[in-house]
């Protein structure tokens, strides 16, 4: 059987990413950790295939990506994100994409949206 989730080869990369979270991800993590959203467990920097998602809820098969400016500055980055999202969705994973700006300017709205998605699953 092929291992798709949290490949051992990416363990160090996931650890590096967890230890260097951007401020927007740190802020969102404060609300996702400890089963604070509808009782669902979220994980930080979870890998699926060769891709690492910012937050993932295995029970819901829900990935949350927090996008900073670099995700929108080049066509290459936009194409990469589309390819990655398509790959994740091929495993039945739902995808929520929020921006750093969303988190800083409307954190309660972001949390409410995640809660709504999680509660409807």
C-alpha cells in the first residue's frame, strides 16, 4: 500500500514549517487547536502526497490553506496552487483557502466560516 498521508520523507519539512509559522497561521492555530471548532481535531502542516497543507482535519477530510501575498504574485505560484488543490481534491479532500488579510481583518468571520463548513460535514 502506498503511503499518501504524512509521508516519513516529509517529516523534517513539516517540522520546519511548524516551527516557522507566519503570524497569520499562528493566530488561526490558536482557534483551531484543542478541538475548539465543533469538536474536530485539526493538525498543522499535514502532508498529503508530496504537498503540505497548513491545517488539516482528517475526520472531515478538510484542508485549510492560509495564503500570503506570494500566492498571488506570479502565475507560477497560482498554477502550483491550482495543481496542488486539484491533487488534494482527487482524494476527496475539501479545501478552504483564506488570506492573511482575511485573518487579520475578519478573524471571527474566518472562524465562523470554518465552523459552518465543519458542522455541515
